[in-house]
C-alpha cells in the first residue's frame, strides 16, 4: 500500500508529493496550498479495493 502519492499543480505545473492517510477512508478531498506557488488546490484521493492510490488536484 502506498503511503505517498503526487499530483500536478494546475497553477504552476510542479509535481507535488503528498502523504496518503489510509485512516481517512477510500475517498478523500481537502484543500492544500501548493508549496511552490502558494495557490490553493482541492486535492482528491481515491484508493481502490486493490490498494491503488489515485491523486489529482484542481484549482480551488
């Protein structure tokens, strides 16, 4: 099971690594500022039944 994943910031195009907290369920959503450009992103995390993690973000 993955404990980290990444998304691409829509604003600056940088790859951002985020921790995956499995205790928060298989579908998660939260707002996080990009550590590079400081713009807020809505981060989506989905974990399927095989433990594969999919993370993507969109502008807030």
